């Protein structure tokens, strides 16, 4: 009987000690989750320098922390863009590889490593990794976007459009976020889906009015071989902003393409009056050549070198 009572007392003491320990572990876990949430925010806002040392410490103490490795990889990438010599890109790649090593079927880790390979021009490895990211048990919501952009860079436009459509069907940001819609419009334009591209640029301009969406719409028409419609868009923009040198130059290039060299020359004269750059002079020189005026073409080339 005495032994039973002793065992009961021992269990009670053990339970009393374990409760605070469990609470302490839970508190540490909650604190880490809160801190990681804040670090994610800082990384998203471009505050790489503010968190790099902390992330290095976290990954050093817990090499299995996949999210910390992925964030550290992104931080190194951001720092590489602001430094010289490309010293950080190797560190970014190592961190990305460590994330995949810690959890080989983590979709976000695989996507991040794929994107780094794509940045280095290693598209074969990038696409292999992105397909693994797509096949992962819990799919990162942006995997199809990454695949679409990679395929677009390789000029595999039909496949890029198919991948983008998958992204658009699963992620609402594809149709609401300006950055996502901008990427989608370019992929559609490259894929020959001019009307879909222009519809997105119209939507972007309605939500956030900007000359850049109008210029991109004109570029989409031009890319799709619809030169007259592209000229029409530039003309509407020039009506609103008569001194828009970029719109004038682009319209001149398209008019010259259609053989309307005198009209093109008038546009280039107006553009150069607004902004006499080397590029402008070279564009006008090419139009003078088409008009058979070698002397004026040579003069503009000399001005471009000044």
C-alpha cells in the first residue's frame, strides 16, 4: 500500500513539473510563429537587411526550419540586387537547396529553388523542380504562375498560356492584383491572345489609370500584328498628351512599317522636339534612309553620337 501511495505521489509531482514545461514549449512556439509572421512582412516589404542576421541565426539553430531557409534565400536574392559582384546569389541558392533538403516535397521550397535556377538561365532544371512543386502534397498557390513565366521566357507561348490559365483558375489574385494581371497580359500577348491581353490592360487602366497600361495595350496590338489598331491607341494617347515623345516615336515606327514614311517623319520631328535623345535621332535616321535622304540620315547619326 505504501508503495502505491509513493508511486501516486511521484506521478503527481511529475505532472506538476510537466505542465509548466509544456506551457513553456507552447509559449516558445507561439513566440516563434509570431516572429516569423513579422519577418515575412519585412521580407515582403523589402527590408532584407533588417532580418538577414536573425534568419541566419534561426536556420543555424534549427536546420529543419524550411520557411526560414526559404525566407533567407529570398533575402539573399534581394541583397544581391543591391550589391555588386553577385556574391549573395550563391548564398541564396545554398539556402534554397537547404530548404528542399529539409523537406523534399515542400512545394514552396521547390518553387523558390526553381526560380533561382531560372534566373541563372538553367531552365531545364527549373522546369523539373517546378513540376515537382506542382506534384507536391500541398501545392504553393503560385507554382503555375512561376511555370508560366519560365515557359514564356523560353518562347513556349502556348504552354505558358495553359499554365497561366491554371494559375488564374485557382488564384483570385490573377484577376485582381495589378502585378499578376500585368504578367498575365504579357503572357497572353506573347501567346497571340491579343484581345485577352488588351482586356486586362483596359481593366488595369480602369482600376489604376496610367499611361503605361495604354502603351502596353498598343504594344500588345503590335505584337499580335494588328498594326492599325496599335496606331489607333497611340493616336488616342497623343490626343490626350500631344507632347508624349514615347507615343510619338512608337507611332512613327509603326507608320514607317506600313510604308507611311512621311507621316512617320513628322511624328519623329515632334518627338525630337520634346526629347532629343540618341535613340530618337537613330530612329529618325532610319526613316530618312527609307525616304532616300542619306545626307539627313548621316546628320542624325552624328547627332546621336554627340
